[in-house]
C-alpha cells in the first residue's frame, strides 16, 4: 500500500517537517544508499520568487541536500529546465540557487541543454519519444519537489506535471502543441521519480502557475507514487483529482491509483489541512 505523509511546518522549522514526513514513509535510507547519485528536480519554471507561490522554496531543497548527504549520497545535482523563452542559468541566479549551490557544494544543471538521449514511449497517447538528459538517466535517485499550484492549461500542476521540466524546450513545445494533459501522461511513462517532496509552504490559486494568488499552507507532503501524491494534493486543494485530466489519465494508464482507500496517509488528515483553492477561470 502506498504511503503518503502530510506534515505541518511548525515554528518555521522546514527541515524538521521534511525529515519527519520522510520518516513517516520509511526514512531517507529507504531511498538513498551509500554512493548514490541524486538528482533533485524543483519547480523553477520562471524567475518569480517562491514568496509568490510560483517556484520551489530553496530552503526545502537545501534541507533535502543535507538529508541526502547524511544517507551517503556521493553526487547531488539540482536540475531544471525552465519554460520556453527563458534561460535556466539566469533563473537559477535570480532565485538564489546559484548562491545555494556554492554554499553547500552541489552542482546546478540546465536540463534544457544537457546531453540528451532519445527514449521511446510505450503505447503513447500523443508523443512517441522524447529527449531525456544524461544527468537524469545517470542518476540513481530522482527527487521531485513540486508545489501546490493551479494551472490554466491543466487545472493543477503537481508532481506529474513538474516532470515536464526534465525535457528540453523543443519537446516542451511539442507537448503543448499535441495536448498537454496526454503529453504529461506520456512522459511519466518513462520519467520515473523515486521520492516526491511537495513544497506546500506557499501555493498558488487562480491564474496559476505564474500569475495567480499566493496561498499560505505551511505543509510538506511526501510520497513515492506521483498519481497518488497528486490525488492527495488535489484533495488538499479541494479539487477532485478526476477533474485534473493528466492525473486521471495517468491512473487510467496504470501509473498509480486515485483510490485513496488504497493509500495509507500518515501525519495530518486531509480534512484538517484542506483549503478550497480557486480554480483557473479556463483550461486551454
């Protein structure tokens, strides 16, 4: 049975909440072994600060790095490929990740321009192959760090959609042209993630993922299966996960379950932390 933890951040102690959430689902040693190469994938789609609920809080990423090191990770990379039209290196700097990487000794990788390998997608809906960065392919452990956000094209953007940042901008354009929701399902058939830590400190409602209204939640959500994690996160946002087409599509393709009776939730109860997020006025 899938385990998912919902943890409140108390007294501003982000590191403690992350460690507690991971402990509830088995501890960091369940995911990282001595000598592993770890890729941490935040949501840095643009250069707008985490204070607006747009991008992953760098304090969360720093806490994950320290836990990964403690578990014996050999190489730790923070990797992202920003949205079409932006330069990832500039976004890293604008959001403080350049300073963070220097201070704690990790590498930053622009996944948009990394060396690529073409990978075919089994039983595709709209995309039969994508370019996958070597940094991703050579990592033993992939840690996905999305946010709680609405999205004008997809209702919500959580862990499944955050993996779009792994593929280069040419594939991002193709995904949107062919159908964003089916495309998200397709790429998640080959882009696996081992641990998901959702930045629920400050989310975004309305005109997400960039121009919406920040929502204070002070939560960390941790799990391993993106469909189940996204279903729980959608419920926390008071959104029916079946109304998010890529979450429903991923479940229909056997990538995970929407049935929360088959998920064991630790820590806080959904009912106790739920807040009704304003949905985007339209989905393209």
